[in-house]
């Protein structure tokens, strides 16, 4: 790479600015994953004109492009060894609200957007725990969801259109029917495999979403959402908005054993809840250390397991067990969900020799297989000497697992890989998906072909169709030769 030629092109064509400073590049070499990759340049597009110019510059200088919002991704989507495109500095506006939809720029933070929408009685409903830091562009990238997915759907269900930049052109709406027809024609040989290999789960953020590509309602927006920046970038997002519910009810069911909580989930699902969350002993301890007064009020200080449930209307079916805590107080519920959102941050902040490495944290399995699945997970963690939190969106069959791994022992990388290989094989044996809401990224790219073996050639067609030069975020979803990238030095100081 000719640094001076690159600097000249960026100075001339990128009004938003750029950085080649080593210290700033080092900041962008990490996100919230376990990986670390040093980029060659970071750019800050000011508008879609800048973005189009940057794609041309990256192509000319043979630099891979990686999009970045809040840097909250846990699978390594927002790090790369080429050009990091940070949308959060300038392209972070709410453009317009029109009825039940809004156009926004990709760098807008979710919680900021919802604060702007609140006076109109509206909100963008997908609610990942990182809502105070994650951007809409990042949510589109990974098809993010959160606790309330059962009621409102994932990000894909709440995106109406995207203003897209790819090898097909700079700035075009993804509802373009002629482009869709071209892609459908190329995917026609794989039609049978695409339609027969859908995982039977409530949430999925692995692979490219092709299951509707031949339906009468097919559109490229569904394919682009969850594509992790590997097919192109968006400069504007058209979001579906929902009315803020006038009333909610929140309840807690407490149990003496984790298995009893898991067995009760099926009964709770008959009540049409908007969220069912599992909190295990590890998370209970972490939340108690962060807000002991609230945990006392909830009666959970000594709980071995609990289910946190929310409804947006009165339950149509009454469970056999009475809750240990109930409230409809909006401010208290906001405080409760805020505490739950901090769970991962708290356990990572408290970690010392054993780190809750996010390497198997996002699988989703059929709900009716949850009890057996968790039992197998516990045995696997014990086998690998890394027992840790198992918590999250149990109503969707989607749990976050944070193995407590001793990073001081030798052969950390080999130990992590061994754990991952056994875990993801087990997930597939249970009929699950390797990612429920965080995406494949670097972390799971080595395992995507095992899950999607029947669709794999179709995935390669999609990548080639949108990105024939492999310019956009390589190594995510579809692996490159180095399938396991460098760990952060803080985890593995002697690789």
C-alpha cells in the first residue's frame, strides 16, 4: 500500500476525515469480541457522497472495507486489517419520521433514536442489551434482536428498505426488482436446498437469509439484513416503528434449581408473553453486586434461578405457579430491564484470572429441546474446566453462555478452539443454529459451512453477486484461509 497516495486520495475525496495515527488505529483494532486486528486506516464518511468515494478509493488501493458503528459486536464483525469505515461520527441523524416509519442514518445509537421518537409515542422495538451504545447500522449488520423478539420480531422484521452501496452502484434502494431477478436467476440451481434446510428455531443470525428469496414477497432487504457488511454498506435505513405500549406487566418466577425454571418455560409461553428471560445463579450474583437494593426488592438475592416475564396485555392463560414478584410500574420496570441489560458488562468487569470469553455465547435451539441442551452445556463446561453463566432469552430457545476460562494457563487458543468445536457440533445435533442474534463474524465463520452445508454454494453465489472483488468485510460469514484470527493480547499475551 502506498501510504502517501492513499493519504492524498482521502484528503481530496473524504470530507468527513480519516486517521492513519497508530494510537487511533490501535483503538479500532478491537471491539467487544475476543479478537484483535490492526487496520491500516480509519475513515469517517460525512455523507453518502463520501461513502461512494471511499468504496472507489478502497477498490483502487486494494484495501478491504469493514463497517463500524458502536463497536459493540461480540463476534468480530467491526474489526479488519484494511479500511475501517466509522459511521458513528457524522452519519448519525434521524432524517425523517413519516407515520409508522422513519429514515435514519446507520450511525445513530438505538437509545438516542428512541428518545427522539418518544414524544410521538413511537419506538424502534428490537432491544439488544447494548442499546445505549449500539447503532442501527450495527443492528442491521447482525440482525440484532433482544428480550422482546417474540413480540416484535428481530431487526430484519423491522427494516423496510435500505439505501445501498455496493459493486452494483453507489446509492440505490434495495427494493430494485431487476437486481432481485438477476440474483434469483443465479440462485435457481440451489432452490431445493435453500427451501429444505431452514433451521427449526425461533431466532437465527447465521449465514445469509435466503429462505424467502423465491417467494412472492421476496426482497433484497431481507438478504442484506444480517449480512455483516459482507455484501455492501448502507447510508440510510428505513425503519418500521411501533406505538409505545400503554401498559405492561412484569413478573418474576423464582426456582430452587435451574432445571425447574427451564421446565416451566413451556407453560409460560402459553400466556403470550412479550419476553421470557432466564437468570441463573452466576448472573444473580453479578446483578446483586451491582444493585443490591433492587435485587432485595425483587426477592432474588438468594435465588438459584429465575424467569423474568413481561406481558403487554393481560395473560390469556394463568400459569399453575404464582409469581414471587409483580409490577406494572413503568419506572421500576425500566430500572429492572436496565439492570438485566448490564449483566454481561458486570460479569466482564468483575473477571480476574478467569475471563468470560465470548466464544460460545449465542446459540439458539428449539425450545422443546432446551432442558436437554442446557444439561449437555453444563457437562461440556465442566469437562473443559470453564463453568460459567447460562442466561438470556430462554423463551426463544436462545441462551448466552459465558464460559469462565483460565487465561493464565498454557495453550489458550487451542483450549478455546477445542471448546468451540465440541459446542457447535452439539448445537447442530440439537437442531439449533450457531448464532441467534450476534451473527457469525470472525468467531463462527469456521463453523458456518457445517451448519449450512446444503446452502453453502448458494452463499458463495450471493457473495460473488454483490461483491465480486471481495472488497467488503472478508472473513465474516464465509471464512478466509485463517479461520481463527489473533486473540486480544490481554487474553493471550504469549500466543
